[in-house]
């Protein structure tokens, strides 16, 4: 077998697997045809379409030829869902749904892939999202084997909490999950995606996640991702959001593991008064590598967008963070902010940040960006040591403070306290595994804070003054 470092990403999968997967799902031929078109895009496209950034892709050593999208296995142990919570578990046996009768009776709709593929939305489910120009989005369209379609009706009377858990449990697993979410007018949705593994795998395995989210007028939707797979996992994330008038969309992504991770997020502020907050925190150690790209497009007047990314890297880990804020022609009363920061905890770690602004309007707009990559501040470490704290604990405290500047802006109550136990485990080299017995690494109940209750949510002078502080 060829060395993993020279295997082309276009050769990870073969077209035969598209037919095998389609046959196992019993889907219509029209859906399979769309899958094959997407597979051709996957084979044709480059990993990084922009040649200026190809040297920063960090995909050396990846070989997914053993990963099998059609493989099946036993179900993992499922936790007890919280009150009024929709629980989704994606594993080797399929997708499992538990929904309170109260939500079902009120009209909440949740369909899994087998149900979607038998209904009128089958072809649009495959074609949802921008799969024509991005290699790994196309791969998900071609080989997705799990997924859900969530529809929250207009004026739904109950805040919707969805807990979505994906577990890698087979050594040859390729878990490709597709999610289509609609938050109707004046609804509130808090959706968490959690990614775990049962144990350390010998072979590399794949987790792929694509989300297409639309929000109606006045809706509030928060989508939180907690990425904690094993150290042999290769992961690809794709996000696309379209906002309605006066709606609020929050993307939160926190990564704590994996071998190679690629994250892409595109949001279109399509109607007046809509806002998006895109927040990412990354902790890299060992030889892990993270590629992060965020794009926010202001398509309408009176829109607000901000993207803040902070990553901490130690050992031989790598990270790239790129962002694009685009303000379309003739839009006005737009406020846009982009910030990307990296902290290096060892001399062998590396991080690159590239913020971009594309301002095509000469109207009343405000757009700013900020970026830096720096080692941990030795003066701060020395100060804490002078107070009786050893160097390792001092560095960790500074790291937690560096990441909390992002987490504290999230419109989710107590998010820092929820995520720091995972950071503590990773920092101290303890595995975070999904086990058949004992305590599962499972998120506690979460709730959305009102956007007005988050001090720096709106883009004001205070945020611009404080966003760059560690």
C-alpha cells in the first residue's frame, strides 16, 4: 500500500461506494443520480480552491481508503435525554430519535435520512448547500449515510432544545451526517452537535458534518458544535446559514481533538435587521491540525455580523484561520467585525491567521478586522508564579482566559463552565471516550440567553475596544 502521506484526497473513496450506499438505503434513482454528480465534483475539485492558501491545508498523512460509508454495526449506549429535549444519536447502527410527546403534538417535525429519502424533499435534501465548488461538501452530498430534517413551525409555542450526538465506534467507520434545519417565524431553537469516539482507533476514520440552516422572521437559533473525537479521526464540517428579517443566528464551534479537522462556515444575512455571531475556539495538541474558514455576506441593509476565532496550539499542532466579511453593493447601515487570534504554547506549534474584508458598498457601513498570533505572555506567567502557582497551571489559566473571551460572548447560558471540563481532560492527557458503562461525556441542559442580555453581542464601540485583548 502506498504511503499515507502521498494518497490524494480524490482517491480516498471510489464511485462504486456511491452505488453500494444507495442500494443499502433503498433510495430513488433520482437521488442516486444527484449523489453521483456530487461525487464527480468531489473527485475534480482541489482541497483548497485558492492557490495562495494551499500550503496551509495541513492534510499530509491522511489516508481514508479503509473507511467504509456502508459499514454497519451495533448501537452505542444512548443516554437519557433531558426534559423537553429532542435526542438524536448517530452511530454505526443508524440514527435514533427520541422526542417528547409534547413537542410532537405541537407540530415539531424530525425526519431521519430513510424517511426523508422516501418523501417529497429527497432531492432537495441531497442538493442543499453549496456543493459545486468545495471538495468536502461535495463528498458529504455523495456519501451521506446519516442525517435529519428538522422543521420548527412558525410561532411554535415552546423553545426547542435538540441534542445531536455522533459516535465513532468502528475502526473503519465513515460517518457522514447531513442536517437541514428550519426555524420558523418567531421561534427559539438551541441545537447542540456533539462528536465523540468509543476508543482510540488503529486506522483513520471519517466524520463529515454538513448543516443548512434557515431562520424565519424574528427567529432565534443557536447551533453549538463540540468536537471531541479520538486522535485518529479526520473531520470535515460545512455550515450554511440564511437569515430571515430581524432574526438572530449563532454559530459556535469548539474543537478539542482529532487528527485533521476542516471547518467551513458560510452565512448570508439575507434580510434587514438580521444578525449573526460566528464564534470558534480551538485547542490543538500532539500533531493535530485545524483548518478554519468563515465567510459572512451582508446581502441586505441594517445587518450585523461578527466572527471571532481563538485557537491555542501546543506540541506540534497546526492551525489556520481565514475569514471573509463581504458587504454587497448598495447595502447600508451594516456593521461587520472579524477577529482571528492564535496562541502558541510551544516552539514547534504553528498558526496562521488571514482576515479579509470585501466592501463593495459606499453607503453607511462599518467593517473592521483584527488578527494576531503570539506565544503565551511570559510576564503573565511570571506574575502568576510569583503568587505561588506553578508554570504549567499558570499557562493553563492564561489559556482558559484567552478562550473565555469568545465563550463568554456566546448566547448560551454558562457555556464556559460546560466546556472547560473537556478542556481540562485534554490538557491533562485524559481521554474523552464514549463508553458502554459509566459516565458519558454528555452536555448538560443548555438554554439560549436573550440576545439583548449578552453584553457584547451587538457590534458597538465597547466590543471593538476589547475584542483584541487576551
